[in-house]
């Protein structure tokens, strides 16, 4: 193991540090080969971790992407919300690719189940919000977490008891149908779920105990974050956020690991900024340049296929992510996408009503109406795809990265120069 990887220690968290889609899957995939266990803690099928193995694309929505490493054991933690048929589909894709799931995947008995009616409610809520819609992924995430926090939710452990589960399901559906005025064929869903539950039952366990026992045996754990810091329900651009804690705090409650067990936290940041869905995005490039970055970076959602909004790197947002997550290192991704530009802009502050703001404001009114203060730096023309040595990068590219590091106050120890595993500078 090289020095940078050793520095991460036995329990490392990897979290998105912008608005999601930063490219977490690739670092997780690289590190998964070094860790015994890979665990996911929060979110559900709203996340989409894209990994390229041998040039082949694989998108994991629910299963930790560490599954692609034959030796890694994978955990789906208690903080997740899981649509069981989607999980089964992913398992089947892996099965067909010759990747063994049984004996390697454990599922928390405390995680919450997302049902088809949660998806319906997600759609209805968005429709009712009209122009103020969140632009959700439509995966039922918000309604499922609403049930969880409202103490109506159905946990994985409960579905194993068929009678008790069916009664609770019917009761919930009846209440929700009245509340949101919709109709859903619950009996058909219950019937469909039977097979899925039978298939999953042997994998269900107390995963916080599993992780504690693994720690006691000296096993190493990689924690795979989902979504992104600016989408965190508490720390993100509320209400244009997801319904869980996408920050390191969520990883702790979402697995049951003791906070002091964590030895490092790596934040993933794209060399520019993207966002899908609605909500403030101060450094957005709603113009031809934004479109050309979208095309060059293939910025279309892994989960919904929606075009991602693109913009300059915002150091105010990332500095905030470094603070609320306690990040010990960053992984800058997709720097190669910026090759060919004459000039790059770095967002270093927000101007609002004549005042310069250098810290992330909580008020969306400010974020929607501020102007970004930029620092301009030179671009580079050379193709940098696949470079693995920092000193081989064009000088302008090195300077861009060093400027970002200075503004956000965290070292960029991993720098992605292409989609494949091996296209990464580690320093
Ligand atoms: P939800 O999580 O489907 O409720 O969506 C809430 C907001 O978070 C929407 O703007 C989504 O586009 C965004 N979102 C949720 N998960 C991700 C993700 O993994 N990447 C990027 N955006 C996400």
C-alpha cells in the first residue's frame, strides 16, 4: 500500500463534497481493493455510482460498489432506504457478470423499505409543488424517509415476518392513500415482494454488530457515501436537498459505527461543479460554455439520465464541505474534461447586497441572488488523459489544482485524469 493510502487508516469514509455525482464510485472502487469491508450508510436508489472496469460501465444504485472486488465484503447499513425489486435487479446483473453476491453482502435489519407507493407519492408531491419542485430522482426517497421519521416506516427485519409485515403495509398504504389521494394495488405489490424477500432473507443481519465485530478482529472498513454534502438534509441547500444526511455524520448514524472509529474522510470534488434538479447554484454556467462542459464531461445523470447543470468550481461550497465533514483529503475528479479551455474561473466568494461573503450562507434567498466573485487562471491545451504523475501535468493545470487546494484548505491527494481505475494521480 502506498503512503497516501496508508494515511487513510483502517476506517475511511468517502463522501461527495458538492451536489452529488462527483465520481465517488471510482475512488471507492480503487480503495475497495485495499479494505476488507465496504459499507453504504444512507440514501437509496437516488444514488448512482458509475464504475468502469476493463472499459465496461457498471452503475450501482443500492449495492456498494465495492462488490466488484471479489475479496471485499459489503454492507448495506441501517440508514439506507431500499426498494427491494431494484436491489434484486442489481444482484441479477452482478450474478450474470459472474460476481458472487451471496456470502459477501449483508443487509441491515434496521434499514427502511421503499415501496412503489413511495415513488407515487414522490411524483405527486413534486407535481403539487409546481415551479418550486425539488427535481427529485422520483425514487420515493423523501416519502420513505418521511415514514421513517414519522415512525410509520417498515424496517427490513419486519418484512421477514410475513403476517406482521402485510398488516403494517396495508395499514400504511390505507393511511397514505387517504392523505395523498391516490390508488395503488397493494396486494399486487405484496405478492411481488414475496419472492424478493425470500431471496434476501439470508442476507439480513444486525449490521452494526457485524461491523463492530469486524473492527474488533482488526478488519478495515471503507464507508461509501451517497449523494453529496450540498444535498444533505441539514447542511445542504434546503429545501433543494435529499432527505438524508449525506455528510460524514450520516455515515456514522447510518452504520452504527462509533464516530471515534473513523480514521480519515476523503471528499470527492469534481474539477468544476454540477447539479441535477432544482435549487440555487451560484457558479452555474447557463450558456454555451456550460453546454460544452456538459458534453465533454458526459454530464447526464447516472440515475435519471437528466442533463446536469454545469458551472465553475465553487471554493466557498467545497471549503464548507471540508469543514462540516472534517475532510482529511480530497479527490479531484475529471480534471481532463477541462483541457482545451483558454481560461478557467474559480469561485472564491459571493457578493450579496454589496457585502462579500466567504462562508456558505444558509439562506437560499442569498444563494439565489448573489453574484460570484471569481479568480481567473490560465487554462491548458494538452490532453492530460491517463497521466499518473502530478509533475507531468501542464504547469497551468498544476497551478489550477494548487489554487483550489489553497482556497478550500485541504490537500488534493487523489486527482482523476480519466474514467478508468488506473487513470489517477495519488500524491
Ligand atoms: P431525491 O433524493 O430523489 O429526493 O432528490 C432530491 C434532490 O437531490 C434532487 O435535486 C436530486 O436530483 C438530488 N439527488 C439525489 N441523489 C443524488 C445523487 O446521487 N446525485 C446527484 N443528485 C442527487
